[in-house]
């Protein structure tokens, strides 16, 4: 029986090493290569023809989403499984739109990772359970907005609130936002909480949609 050939694409060596360690005892899976950026991932696909690419979203040069688009355009038989730290529904939908077969958070366990690799290698879709809940919440929020006839209320944001909103829309985690704005992580969390209430949205996906809809880039 042919083993499932896996290419690991992540710009962090420790992450790649950790995944290799998790998969080394899984007899049906073989890690056949590594890549530390988006362009290298696409090139490796041509060289080694993996069955599955474990793809990070945030990488140098081109993002994992853009790399996924290129892989599916050039090598449609290769399946991409997004493995990300970002709890950002817009990223999830964009990944699927560009051809990804599945999405997992990086804090997932070994069993679910192996099950996801098996699924996408067999041409199926696999969405991690926690991600599924977030995506459903987003779809429900969009549906509620579509059936509501009330005009949107104009909200005035402070400069700092705008900064936090913009970086959130770009998918930056709280520690990175804190570093860029010279704030503590706790303060960034407080700003996000205030934005949720001020903009009357339920989650980060709502903040991202508001930012995109209102020109905060």
C-alpha cells in the first residue's frame, strides 16, 4: 500500500520538526519534504509531487493562501491542508476558495492531524471542529445582517481603536499587535473587547468584516 507523501510548509523550523516528530510513527504517512516559504513550497510540489501539503498561512514572500492557489492551478491532484495559528474566519473562507481541502488549528492533537491528512489524501474535505464552529457563527452573522433592514449606525473610533482594528483585519495575533503599537497584550485584548461592543459584532470575523467594509486597511 502506497504511503501518503506529505510536504510540510512552515517558516518556523521548530514547527516543522514538531510535526515530523508527531508523524514519524504513523506507518501510512511519510514526510517527503519541507519548505520555509510560499515560493519554495510551490517549487517542492513540482519536485516531489506530494499527496498532501501541510500549509501554514503566514509565510515569507507569498502567503500560504496564495501558494495554495498556485499549487491547485499547476498541480490540481495535490491536496492542501491548511495548518494555522490564526483564528480568523476570513482566512478560512479564502483558503477554501483558493482550493484548500482542509483547515486545522496548530493546537490540534495528533489523532485529528492524522485523520485530516488521511481525509484530504482521499479527496475529502476536513475542517477542524473548533474552526467549524467559528465558520458557522460567521455564516449566521452574515445571514442575520442580510435579513436586518435597520441602517448601519456610523461609529466613531479613536486612532488607537483604528490601529487595533486594522492589524486585526490583517490577521496579526495579539502579541504582534501589542509589539507594533507598543502596548501590552492585555491592553490589546481590552481594545478588541471594546471594539466588539462598540461595533456590535460577535467575534473577530465581525471585526474583520467591519474593517474591510469600511475601508480600514
